[in-house]
C-alpha cells in the first residue's frame, strides 16, 4: 500500500494532480470504448455520464465552499432535496411554468439559503473541527425533519420538464435533456476553474479561509468574498437537486444517500480540484451504471446491489490513497481551542454519582411498567454515547460510525447466543468482536484529522450499513436476528424490570471504566493528543498506538451497548431506519454536543433526549413527532455557533479593558494546562 501511494505521489508530482486524472480518464476512455462497443454497454455509459453530470454540480458546490470556508457541508443532500421540494411546490402544486418555478426555487433555496449558510460559516470561522461537523450535521437533522414533516416520507414523482427529444449517439438513443445537463456541467466546471485562476474575487476566495485579515488589508472585503462563494456553491447544489428530481423522484432520505456520490467525487479531487471533481463524478456515474448492468443477472441479491456502493468505496479509497499533502487542513491556523472542562471537587462528584445511582435504582417504582423498557433502550444508547464521548472529548477524534460498532456487537451477540454460549460470555465476546473494526477505522486517523477523519468514518459507517448489514453475515438473509434476555440464577432478568436492573449495573461498570481511563496516563495522553499531536510526537509518544487504543476501546464499549439495545428490543436488524441505521450515528453526535462535555452526564442526558423523551408529552404529540428532529438539529446548531456569535462581543470588551479579553485569557490558561499535561505524560 505504501509503494502504491508513493508511486501515485510521484506521478502527480510529474504530471500535476489535474493532468494525472485527465490522462487517466482519457486512457480509460480509449481502452473502454472498444469494450463498451463489444458488450453493448453504450446505453449504460451514456446514462452514467448524464447521472454523473448531475452529481457534479453538487460536487463543484461542495469543493467551492470547502475551499473558501474549511467547512465540509454534509448537508448538501438535504439542501438539494429542499430545492427539489420547493420546485415541486411551484411547478406541480401551484402550476407555474417550469422556468419560473426553477428560478423561484433557485432564488429561495440557492441564493437566500446561501445567506444563512454564509452566516453559519462566518460564526464557525475559528471553531474546532468537531463543532464544524456538528453544525452541518445539525443542519441535516433539521432539514430532514422539516422536509419529511411538510411533504411526508413517500417519494414524490416529478414529470420530466426538459426536452425529451432523442438523438442517436454510438447507436444509442439519448435524450436531449441528458446532453443539455452534461453540457451545462462541463461549461460550469470550465467557467469556475477560469474564475478561480483569473478573476480577482476567485483568487481572493482561495486566500479567505486561512487569513481573512490579510485579505482585508489588501482592500478586498472577506465578507463579500465569502458571500460570493456560498452563493455560487449553494446555487450549484440547488440546481443539482432540481435536475435529479425527474430522474429518481424526490425523497429527502434517499437523496441524503445519493449525494454521497458528490462526497466521493470531491474526495478524489482532494476537496480542492474542480476539474478532477467533475471527472470523478462522471466516472462514478459510469461505473455505477455499467456495474449495475453487469451484476443484474447474479443469483445473490447482495451481489446485484454491489453497484450502489461505488460512491462509498470511492469516498473511502480517496481518503486512504490521495496524497496527504493535498488534504489541507483549511483554516487550521485560526482554530480556537475548546475551553477545558471545569473540574468539580471530589465530594461533589461522589454525591452526584450516588444521587444518579439512586435515581436509576428507584426508576422502576416511578415510571409506568409499560415505559420501563424504553428506559432500558435509553441506557443502551447512553453506553454508545459514552463510547462516542470518549473519542470526541478525550482525544479530539471524530467518529460518525458508532452505530456500526453497536451493530457488530448486537449481531455477534445474537450468533453466539444461538450457538449456546452463556449470556455474559456472549456479551464480552460481542464487545471484543468490534475491536478489530475499531482498529480498522483508526487507520485513517494516522494521516487524517478533523473534518477529513469525520468524512472517512462516515464512509466506513455507510459501507457497513450497505455491505455488511445486508450480506447475511451479520443479521441473516432476512435482515433480522432474535436476541433473548438472560436467565441468570436468582434474578428475573427475562422480565422488563430484571433486565433493566442488569443493564443499569453494566452501564455503571462501563461508566467507571470510562472515568478510570480519563484519569489514567492514557487519559492524559488522549487530552494531549487532542491539543497537539505534534508535541506528543516530539516527546516520543507513539500516537498511532494511542489512536488505535482509543478507537478499539470505544468500539468495545459501543458494541456492548448495541448488544444491550438488542436485548431490550429482543431482536436486532440492519434496516436503515432502525436503531443501528447510519443516520443515528450522525444524530447521536448532534445530540451529544448540546448535552455538555461531561464524560458521563452528557451521554446520559443525550440518551434520554434521543430515546426516552419521545414517549412523553409534549414530545409524543403528532406535531413534535414530525418535527422533533428539527428541535435537536436546531439545538446542535446553536451550541456549535454560540461561541462564534459571542466572539466579537468578547473581543470588544477585551479591547475596552486594554487588549486583555476573556478569550485570550482562557487560551493562555489552556496552553499552560496543556504544557503541564505534556510534562505529566512524559514522566
């Protein structure tokens, strides 16, 4: 693998990154044309080019906004869906002509939406990577909830509005609408590339993210430049959503997945190169369509569905093989550190632990018997959230695939239980089964950090959802496994109350494990890793071992949580809408962030809000059932943005005090603490 990456780096050094990909695309076209002719693939090749051109608009918008803000917009799928839904309302519901409906949707979602996105980017300008990721995830959850609440979950069919006239290319009938889309995407790519290289605003966009003050000193307004970038990028995403509506219909949940194609294309372009992002979009579209045709005759449904995984594989492969030097940490020089968590006296911590334990022990006497099992499920999610908090708040590592670890634990537990193993041994082995997965997911953290690591773990979670869950290896051919509760001697653990108490005990033990890790030497190393990996390397601390260790421990804890969730529901499955679906990995991050950074209290509160509160008023009302995701998403956005909103006020107050602001004071205090922590690590 190292030799392959080195060869790729040497090649890109000689030809240039764009030239290398263009040469590769030309070579593939020359070799592939006779093969396509011989196997009659041209209909699928041409359809793939058209599909890829649609996704290229989103990829171009994603690259453009990332280049100018350092924010990876995970919400482009939801944004494209919003544009398509608004287009549908004007075109179908209101009966307007399609050009007018198209223009109104572009203005409302593309241009006006870019104003909100630009403000979000401004407030996140100096935010840590985790807050940038959480803000865009909060936006996904908010938009997904609003759109499904307003338009329902059923796919809306949208009739074609572009010309359906056919022309013949390579003996294949092609729609004029497809030719038009490809031509528009090509013109947009060339135009944007020239804009970046020759236009003053385009050149300023590339300098915006790293040093806006220097840009302002040269007489160019950073605010104006940022607004241009987000307006163009947002409009491109909106256009993509409206173009895809007649092809596949309008469904926000489907579009969240489909637009991973744009993620993969942008990753192949190192989130920087517009031309490569366009070529990669076309390539992914072609490979997906051709592979779908080639695998259509396979006897296994899992094999026939492999073509749908091409975008996810491209995303993960790009992050593993694109030269590290090309994956720039945009805006990293301006990032403000998260303030350290306030430490309470030991007596306060002990009292809080006793009070919490008493509350959980008395809970069966307080809540209705019919509701108790939902609290057990909540405890399972609290364990998964503890594993996530260990990564986020202790080591600064971002994971968007925690529910994949939980799913491995649940499925392994089910198989071991069916094999006749004792319940407690099944639970331990289920946790250990996820450790190799944690080690594999940790590998990208050797070369990636921040938003790139978040994207990589997101890709792993999607691959697990779409390849492993449906393969029959995890949840069987019917995508469901039965999990029985234990029959422990002297305990009625097969009932809801007995099983609840068992889960409380296990959750308490795992909480103690997390606290013990945080207070150990490993915990000090993890906090130093979050603050300065380079400083750890300078002190001869093996950071790769540390990263693997924390991911493996996190996967172990999450897998146990997944097995306990399966026991509470007496079954587990790989359905995307179930507890182990990929979207829950995103939602858990959003909920955890606005429930404080406390290692145990935060996960417990987040689990209650995520899993338990929905069965009680007012969250169980019809309105909030549809829109509670909007509440969670809005809260996540608020928590991520609030420091950036307050920062100008704090700076003004600091200037009034003669230049000493609370922000700088906290920064100096945090630097001193980090330095002392490094000394403690190396002793």
